[in-house]
C-alpha cells in the first residue's frame, strides 16, 4: 500500500494506492482528512537527492532539530546513494517521487505503474525497504485516474 500526498489549494490530500498485481494496476482510496490530537505541520522536500542542496538542508534541519519527509527521484537516488542513506541516518523519512520525474498526466497508466514499481525496487535495494509515501511529479496524476 502507498500513501499519495498531493497539495492543492492549501490542503493536503492523502490518497492511498494499492498495487493489485502486474495486470490489475490500481485500486485507490482517498482520505481527505484525518483526526489529530494536536496541531501538526508536515515538512516535505521534493526532487532530490542533490549533492549540495540536500546536504545543506540536512544540516539546517539538524541545527533546528526538525524532521522532514524527502520525496526522492529514484534515478537521482541511484546516482547519490550515500546521500539517500544519510537522509535516513538523520532520522528523516523518504518518499517515492517517481523514477525520473515524468509528468504522470502525459504518460500511460502502464508507464505510471512502471515508474512507481521501478522506483520502489530502487529504494528497496538502496535502503532495505520500500517507501510508504508517494507524491506524483508536479503534483499531477490522473489515475484515470481518479478525479480529486
């Protein structure tokens, strides 16, 4: 199961995605809100890892004792595995931001599925586990893609 996070009009929408099999692609449940006990803020960083930017962000977060979720592009994570692992070592979470940051509204559902599956495999190989969260590139996804 994946949790999709998409921002729109100031709201965070959580979309749960279950990959059923290689032939039956997706089943989607949408959660528009969830009860919380206290006020919370989720800090997220997209499109890394980047050798200079990500390391700088990690230093700043450490100085302020703040945790974040880094939505990484799997192709970049393959290029910079040590930075990818450093994110986890610093106590942050990693989310899947696709394999190569293609606009999912402009590719087939099959290609969307391949991008997600390939990137999940990359993260499993690098980190020993697959990310739970997914954010679509550009915050766009059809899920024929389920209207939000």
